[in-house]
């Protein structure tokens, strides 16, 4: 059996799979956020670790000698910094935490323009989301603390380190918008060596590496962890050979195209493109849109304006009559809060034109999908994509899916239902067993459009 801890920003999950990747058991947890030294909210690492250890001990007792392999999938852009004894030295800083302008300015003055660094590292300039810059920030602002750091471990690798005691890095974490990795050199960027930061980063090993350890009188193979976006892609890569695009949707909607081998241009970076990395170090062209966050913010406004309950939107299905009415003289009515829109849009959200909640909701989805299509087309580029897979929260959204099918009429659209997607990839990476071509159909409740 495979045991996988899948740590998201909101939900902390645990899955147990058998050898055929059938789900045997699952558990969920949520923890209140804590605050870092500046009062900015962040995940409570100690609470997460306690939950993982408690859950692990309980499952090892319940499924004694049946669990053979353990792995971890987590969100990216997060480091855990430990001293020589493995003691955690800082909070698990939130990637949305504002980055001090003076520190950022000094970095680019030393090592080149934002454009130059962004293109070399395939990482749009994004402050704390460029997790490598978190290390530069610590070095510049907390020199004594920085000097005590022995290892800076990406979040998945830290959770693995808890069980193995062996610090490592992996490609999927190093290559995801960190500003650390020079994609042309296939090595850390020159600035990493110039700052000596490479001494804080453990050796890079293959993401399919496992380390054998004895825990609770059982010998277990412990994986080194994997970044959740790369992990979510893995079951699709293993089960289909035709070029495809994956929409991994949630708080972020990430369009992933592992078949786009073109060089990432300045124009692409400016428009939200970036690279993630496959387990073998090859790039995955991607675009990242804060779609789920924007959707939730705007939905609150709709519910308040129309005095609707929290679940009212779930009953709304795509209606052709409303679609045609809105498209006749289409205009933008929503002022987005979480997404920086490069178009003329209203300064405030205007709902006065819509008589019903249903009509306003259709308008919201039209505007969000319009953005999503733009981001997806950039990532597709000249790739001969045949299929689009949609997983995550928006796979259940009837308007999102049907509006996408209207635009991509020449492509096969498939929605998939797998709350264990990232976890499943983390299990698969520890096995060399092939999977059947109908795996997605059987395991993911795939639906055709």
C-alpha cells in the first residue's frame, strides 16, 4: 500500500492506496493559521507535523505490515529552514506575504533586471512566490538567523526529512517559479552561487527516489516528496500519449502543457507564462491565474447583492438563452480584486444591469472564462493539442466547462473527478509499474463533452 500526505493551502489530506491505486482510506484536516513575526498569516507548521505523525502512527498500527511506501505532495513556493540539529528556525512564510521593496531593488541592482532574471529562471517576478528570493530576503534582513540555517528544504522535502533525517532537493520543487533554476544552463542561476545560497540547498535527487527507514518496527520506503502541480500532472502523462492540456483548478487555475518545448519569451512571461518541472527535469509550460480566489471574492458580492444563500450558485446550469442575451452586446461588468486585468474594466463591480442572480452569475463566468481562454491559448502555442482535461474545483462548474467547450470546439474536453489527484501522482512516482490506457476513465470518473 501507498500512504500519501497531500498538503494544500486550505485542506490537509491523507490517502491510502492499494497496489492498483484504488483508494482504501482518506482523511482530511484543517488548521487555523498562525501569524509570523510581522503579523502576516501563515500555515501552522507544528500543527501540520503533529497531525502527520499522529495519523501515520495510527495507520501503521491499523494496517500493520501492509503499508510499504510513504510520500508527500504539497504546495510550492515554501521553504522550511532548519539548523544543524534539524530544529525549525522560522515560520512557514506565506507566499502571499509582501516582499520588501528595498530588498527586491537591491537584488535586481546586483544581478540584472526583472526581465533578465525572469526569462533565465522561467519565473515571473512575483516576490515571495519566487521562493529563492525568500532566502535572499532572510540573508539581507536577518543575517544572524540566516547564518544558523544548515538546510533550506522545500516543503515536500521537509516532510520527507522528518521521517528519513536525510536532506534533499528535487526537480519539481526547485523548478517551480523559484527564481533559482537557470533553464538554459540546467543548473542553479549564477546569483545563487554568488550569494552562497547553494550551500543551504541539499543535493538534488530524482523525484522517484525513496529512502528505506524502519518506523514502528516496519521497514518503509519514504519518498522525497513532490510539488503538487507536477504531481497532479503525472497520472495524465502516464495514461495518455497524445498531446494534451491540463487545467488544474482550485484557488489557482494552472494550465499545464508538458508538450510545449518552445523557449519562454519575454512576452510570454509578461502575460503570465512560466515553467514548472517534470520529475525528470524537463520543463512544463504553464500559466497561472488566481481564478478560484477571484471567483470566491466576486461570488460573495453576488450573494450579498441578491441576498442569496451560500450554495445558491451550485444549482445554476448553463442556459443558452441567457448566454445569447449577454453575448449580444457583451461588456465587462466586474472589477476584479485578485487578478490584475490588462483591459479596460469598470472600477467597481456593476450589477445593476442584471435582473437576477442567475444572469449575473452567467456574466461572471463569461468574464472569468474569457480570461482563462486567453491564458490557455498562450500555453498551447503551436502544440498539436488533442485533448483538454479539467480537474479540481471547476470541473464541477457547469458554466466553466461548457463555456470552454464552446471556445475549444476542435478539441476533446474531458472533466475528471479525483480529489486525490496530487496524492495519486505522489504514489505513482514511487512505482515503475505502467498503468492502463483506460486508467483515467476508471479512476477519475472522466466525463466527455
